[in-house]
């Protein structure tokens, strides 16, 4: 039986270094994806707020969620009283 060659030992060592490098790359990629996800969520929230503000300005406050809810409640109450 002959002892493992220096080439085989070197190849094994390089393989282990490569695997540990892959783990580090994977962790870095996960961090980048996490940051990208947070940025995308923030952009969506900002866009939603801007759209709500633009709609409010365009309608000059004629349609407001509070008014719509009160109108719906009043309509429901008047419907039950009529029956």
C-alpha cells in the first residue's frame, strides 16, 4: 500500500477550501437578497402612500375612508329600519 500522494492531499485541501468558500458566498447572497427584499417592500409602501395621497389630492378629499364607512353604516341602518 502506498501513501497518498501530495497531489491527492492538495486536491482534498483545495476542495475543502472551495466548499467553505461556497458557504460564505451563500451567506453573502442571502444577505443581499434580504436587503433587496426589504428595499422592495419599502418601495412598495412608499408608492402606496404616494398613490393614496395623489388620489386624495385629485378628489380633493371628496372620497375619504371615514366618510365611506359612515355612509355604509347609515345605509345599512336605514335598510334594516325599512323592513
